[in-house]
């Protein structure tokens, strides 16, 4: 096409486009004016209709009634709890009432974890019931709690170990026989957020040695303390014969020390030095010294007695060190747990305090070597969470308390077994009351409004709902299908002709 013809065509096309644009602009102006008139008429019509009250958005965030991190739950019926009817419920009820004395006495803020303050209601009921009948105790738990199977996420069972209160021989003064010191908490031991003379310090987290007014350094570990870093400061409560006795008293968290004159001192956990607990039994298993299936506290004692040098090195693998305090308990009372009440042999358990609340009942079921190392004694017992420990970690993990003395030590020392855990949660945690607080959905549009905006889809008039509506001469509001986007056409890119490459001579430097 000649250049003159291309110029005439361009001017003609541009003029047509300008005319089209003017028509579109005029149409847009007329449409906008019509829309404004329609809006004014609609506004005048709707001004007589009362406005709906505003709804708060977003909807109120209601906390879950029951939530434990890393746990899975399964609600059960009481008939599905294996061994529930064969237990001594009265013994469990007495242990639960002991926990309730502590729960009812709480005046501060509600417990923030898991069960929160929900245990206070069953405790108020238990306070008025001094039961002496097993059947009534069983009824109490069934009427005030709901059973919930609990385990770690992805695992079918929980895991239990045992603990007890050692009874040891000791002396008030150091002698050639009794030369292993039992220390009380040092005055330079410091935990952030706590006063140095606080009655109870946490058993997890960092612990410091305070130097001067401001300088903080990690506290001494077990090896340094055994080498005498805090010796001669008047911290010795008593002296023992064997460092293995002290190690196991620290693992248990309590001890009774009997002196030659017949007197007794009761010791309880007071603080630790900030290092994580390392199980010496696991080290012996990893080294191939004691097979896993034969591991027990007695086996550890026997190996340590036969290998004094190896025992010293093994103890120091566990850098954690426990400090004790004296408690005013008679020999008739059991050790005091972390809840602050005396424990009940065979009914008290230690749990992970970061997940659970003291006073929570747990029904633990399975088989344990109670009668002997090889025995599979059926165990189905309702236990009460009243203690904790640094090695007790997880939602279905418990340390069973068996009392004091050698026999309790033999039983608890051979427990390392998977068991079924059923947690009893107060009925106030039923999700029904929480659901009643949720906002009611907005009402559906009225029949008159639905008829003004019919969305009848011919393709779906054969459905039962549409047929029923046609029989009643009603219009069915059916949302039409959302159209799918049109696929993009497959356009192959045009190949460009290759341009000849010119050989350029290199520049000479």
C-alpha cells in the first residue's frame, strides 16, 4: 500500500474511534444518571423499613473448653473403660478429697492450663460428701466427670514409671563411715523471677550462681559439687554412707534418714542446679552394660557397687543436682508432693505440670510387674495427679508413687511400661454450654424477597427439591454454576529469521 493510502486509512480509523468513544461516554453519562435516579427512589422506598441492628464482627472468639498441646483424645462411655468397675473407688475418692483441700483453698487467679478452674466444682461437691461406701464413691466420679482416652499425638498408649521414698541410714555429723553430704539450697542459687528465699523453685529452666549484686553465671554441676565447690558453708543437713544412696534420693525427690539414736529427718525437694536430668539407666543400656529388658533400679545399684570408679563417672553424666529441705512429717505420713499435700501410696502420680493440673484423676490400665520382675499383674487403678518431676514430660506420662522403704523401691524400680490413660474431665467442660454462647446465624431471606430475585436453573429443574416446589407453585432460588474461564488459545511463537553473523576482527591492544 502506498504511503498516501496508509495515511488516509489511519485518519479514517481514528475518526471512527473518536465517534465511538463519544457515543460510549454519552451512554455512560446517561447510565450513571439513571443509576442515581434509581438509587434515590430505592432509598426513599427503604427509608420506611426499620434497619437491622448491627452484628458484632468478627464473631466473639470463645476459648476451647479443653486443649492440651501434643495430645489426642477419644471420648469414652464408662462401660468402655476396661477395669473401671473392679477398682477401689473409695481409696481414689479419699486421695481426690486430699487434693481438693488445696484446690478449695486457692484464692488467686484461676489455673490457666488445661482444666483451668473446672476442678473446683467437683471439689465443692466432694467437700460435702464424707463417703464411706465404694459404690457411692464410684457414683460420685461418674456423675461429676467424663472419661477421655488420652495419649501423645500419633501414639496409642501412655508410659509409666515408678517412684518411692528411700529410707536411708545417716549421721548428723561427718565420720569415716558417713562422709557423703546431703546439701540444703545454697544462698547464692538464683532463678529469674523468684526470690532467693522462695519456698518452692521450678524444676525446669536455667539456674544461676549469683556473684556480687549483678553477675550471674551457670550454677555448679554435679561433678563440681561432688568435688567440694560448696563444701564447708554449713549447708550439710546430714551425711550418708554411699553416693549411690544420695543419687537415688535425688532421683526420687524425697528421703527419710534414720540416725543411730533412733531419730528421723524427712527431706523433700527444694531446688536444683539448672542442668537437665540424664537417666543413668539409659546410659548403661546404650553402652551395652545392662540389656534394656533387664534394666531396673536394683541392677543399677548392683553395677555401681561392683564398679566404684565407673559409678563415679556414671553419676557425673547426670549433671543435675538436687538440694533438699527438712519437712515436719512423722514416720506415719507419706512424702509431700509438689501440690503441697502428703502423697498416697498407690494412688498418687507425678505428671507434667506444664500440661496438667494437680487434682486431676487419671485411670491407668494395663499390666505391670508388681509381684515380681517377670510378672504381668493386671493394673487398673484411678490415680490422682499430685506431684511432678523434671523427667515427666508429655500428656500421657506418669510416675506412680508406691510409698516408702525397700519393697516400694523394688516395685517402682522395675516399672518402665506402656499403659492406657483415661483422663477424667469435669462435666463443666462439656462443649454443649460453649455452643450455646455462639451467635445465631442470620435469618434466611423472606419468601417475598426470594421471589423478587429468582435464580431458577433449567438444568436442575428435575431435582426432587425443584419438583416439590413446582407442585406448590413456588419459585426455587438456585444458584447458577460458576462459569469456568475460557482456555487460552494455543499459539505457537513465530520463528524469527536468523540474522547473519558478521565476523569482526579482534582489536589489537
